[in-house]
C-alpha cells in the first residue's frame, strides 16, 4: 500500500534547473533551501530542458528534475471540454505548475508532455494580476490544480498557500483545488473548494502509483470537513476493472461509512476518457501501459469505453452513491 502521507519530499529531485534571471530570487531560494541535496544548474529558459527533443520518458521518471521558471506566456485558459464545469460560468484553469509528482497510468499529462520533469512557475504575482483582469469580466471559477497536484507539492513550493491566501476573501473568485494527497491544513472559505479524487484500493494499486491509499485520502476529507472547508468528492475517472460492480459497490460503501456525505458540498462522477490527440504520446511514453493500449472507442475525438458501457458504469456508481446521498449533489460527466 502506498504511503498515506506521501507528498513531495526533499529527496524527490536530484537536480534543479533554474532560469538565470531567477537566481537569487526570494521564492526560488526558498524552494532550493528545501532541496539541500540537489545539484543546481542555471539555464537560459525552462524549455531548453523541459521541451528538448528525443527525451526518454521512462529513463527520466526514475530520476526526474525540478525546473524553476517564470511564465511569460498565457496564464489563464478557458476550461477544457474534458473537465466538468459544475454548471459554472467563466470556467477556467491555470497552470502555475506543469506535470505531477504522482505517476498515474491514466493521466492525460502523459499525452501532453514528453518528460516527467516538473516545472514550477515562481511568478505568482503575475498570476494574481491575470486573475484580477479576468474578474473584470465577471465571476471566475478557476481550477488551479489541473496540470499537477498542487496540494502534494505545497510543502515544497508554497503555491497552494499563496492561492488560498489570495482567494479566501476575493469576491467573485472561486478556486478549485483537486488532489489525491491527504492534506492536514485547510482554509474555510466560500471561495475555495477542495476536490478529492477517490478511487477503490484496487484502482489505486494498479493505476495510481505513489499516491496515498484510500484510507489516507478519506482521513484528509474528514480533516477538511472538520475545518469547515468546502469539500467535493470526485469519483472520476471510473476505471473498467475486473469485478467492476463488486469493487465499486464495496468502495462506495466504504466511503459512505467513513464520511458524512451530508457535509460534502457535491460529488462528481465520470468514466475514464481521454482526447484522441493524446493517446499516441501516451503509448510512446508508456509502451507497457494497459491503460494506454486499451482498445478504446473514438467518439468525436474522445477515446473511452464506448457510449453504452460508459453510461452503464456511470449509472451504477451514481445509483450506489444515491443510496447514501441525494441525487441533487451529484454532477455527471457526459
């Protein structure tokens, strides 16, 4: 079973690449101070390392690097159609970190990047200013943990704290922080939603490498509820595994016995799906991956288990959840 307390540690990165103009920067120095054994290497631009050609994903995965950079490009994007928008207008996301400390087989990031190396953009103030500009158009629903698990990296980067400090009192802004980690500290604010991805242990063991186990995640959920935080439970992605109905029935019963679902803000349900544009790179980066090489059906550029099977899976999980909670709390991806 995975270490229930697993987050980013000082031993996770042997090398840290830093853009030259960030050497000596206070935020950069704070991060580097938490990696006392890492070799520091100056570079002109983060893409010189992150986006170089002919990278070997599996080789790098065993000894990945951290890259500290300044994001001078676009900072806020319109929400992706592959994600649930929870009926929110101005649904957007931002990427103050690219790539994730975890190694989930089904992660779409393996179809986006040719490297498991992680980029941390240290210029948070620019992100805040971009939010202020976006808020001039009206209320903003912002996912800040879309291209990473920001909570799992918070001990190293402090970025999750920066976002919650900014968002907690900012009228018009709602921030969603999605995680598979088991945090201990939360902010109680109507402007912040902690979204926990929950999976059966069978799925965690098989597909969600190095993540905390289910018990640890449920402990995190209860700590968030006890702190008065807004909590979302994400039963997404649902994976098609052996003994699917038995596994998910037991799993949902376990969640319901551990968590008072009446105290949860809402829940999301959705089967695994991925953009057809990503699958070629996923297969290149994971030549032995069962998830990458599954014979999916392509429906409008989205690969999945097929409409009928996906609907059956979603219906089963939704009906099981409705045994313990009201249907009005459940959002379904379709």
